C-alpha cells in the first residue's frame, strides 16, 4: 500500500493529508506556540542572557513539535511539504537528519490555506 502525504506547516500548526488506497485522512498537530513567543526567563543570570534562554526554549519547543510531525509521517512513501514560513525548511533539515530525505518529493512556499485548499493541493500534486 502506497502512502502519500502532503504537509502544510508553519510554526503554530501542521496539517497532514494522508492519501492511501483507502482514501484520504487529515491530521492536525498544534505546536502550542503563540504568535509572539513569550517564555518566562526565570533566573537567567546564571545560565546566560535572557534572550539566549528564550531562544533555547523556543528551539526545544519546536524540536518536540517537529518530532511529533516526523513520527506521524515516518512510514510515508512520498512527502510534499509546503507552507508560508521557515518551518518547512527547518522540518526538511530535521527529516534529512533522521534519514527520511529520500521520501521528500518537493518543498515549496505556499500561503495560509484552509483545510480544503490544503487537501485539494495535495490531491492535485499526487495526481499529476
């Protein structure tokens, strides 16, 4: 059974469209990040500057988010990644590091989209 996946992603959410012999399924994964990230710095004087601590917390949070996405798409035969910002490239690098780069067919920039638009784009991509 072939599993083709389309993945729209930004830093706040991922919409994953699975296309299999049985049909289409959509899964949403939220990162839990706010638009403007605010972490409490605690006592940053011992660890480094407040900005460094905030950057580390942001990166750790994104890593957990990307790990959850990678777990969901790990057994795909083909993956098409698209989205508006830097998250798609960051995820691609993580996937390559995990040895999944042979499954990535395309990475492209796309605007914010509705779930139906995402589904239609994935269907169109894999039917061509």
